[in-house]
């Protein structure tokens, strides 16, 4: 009997230690005011049963932020500080809905307001927050010493509409004519209604990278994905090919 009692005390002590070391936000004080993590788009199940859209429940699209570490919340009768979780439901505003769509499936930094614990079936994670601003949280230091810095420079030049500079980062034989020529690059990227933004770079292999980007040409918006293959010339990195996967 004593051993069981000791195990119960040890378990309670361990739980209290975990909670004490965790980040526990007080929603009554407007906490948290910012979060960071991996942003994904989900389709939740709504009424009548809030279980499965493939069994007749209404689809409720939404966004979830996957945190790097678990948190807890307090300050409300619906908040359970002993419940640890690592996913937060994001509610977009009119001014940032497009930004959330553009940054989905990437690491982001989010400024938030009006945090509240889940109270109804329409609340699909323990904590809901309204998005004030959202921006990329990509760690640029991961590009140090890799060919990704050349890719970043290429897209930075395109964003400025400077096709001549962008072409400097491409193997010379592809810049004589065609889509990688300075004139062609300038003509397209200088005329965009919304300049191109590099959203994310992920290394696939030593010389191949997956990039995501966003731009708007006239009324058409592009949330693009491409595979960039790199090559070395005299110790310097150059873009060899760019294969788009999204049609833009």
C-alpha cells in the first residue's frame, strides 16, 4: 500500500513540475500576444455532429499553428492549466486572410489578440486566437554557407524588378535569350501588380532546393512552388534550372 501511495505522490509531483516549467498563459490578461510555429490549413468537422465531414458534418476551414513546445492556459473557467497542448487555432481577420494563405505550410511568427479557450464545437483546439499580423519566421542562418544564399539573392533581385542583376545568379548560357535573359526577367517582374516574395526555401538534396513564393500579376495571384537546381562554377553557386510545380 505504501508503494502505491508513493507512486501517486511521485506522479503528482512530476505533473506539477511539468506545469511549473511550461509556459502557461493567462487569457484574462490577453496572453499570449504572440506565437510562432508551423502554419497549416485544415478542414474541421462542424455541425451537426462535429465529427467527420465525410459522414455529413459541415466543413469548417481553418488554420492551426503547431508550436515548438507545449503550453497551457489559465484565467478562465474553460481553461485547464493541467492540460498541455501544442496546437492553437488561428482566426484570420479581413486584413490578413491572404497572408495566412500565402504563408501556409511554413514557419511563421504571429501577433495575436483576444485569446480564448475552446468553449463550443466550433472551437477545434484548446486555444483560439485572432490574428493581428503574420510574417515568415524562417531562420535565415540556415542558409549560411549553402547555395540557398544565391537563391535568396536571385529572388531579391526579381522583387526589385532588376532582371539584369537576377540573371547574374543564373548559369551564363541560359541568360543569352529566353525566360532567364535580363530583358525577359525585367519585363515580367517589373510589371507585377504585387512584387514577388520568397516565402520559404527547403533543401531537398545537396544541389536541389524547394522554394515557395508569392506574387500577383494583374488580377491573378500566384502562390507558387518550384524546385531549383544549383551548380558550382569556379567555387561559386549558380542557378541551373527552375522547375515550377504550381503552374506559375
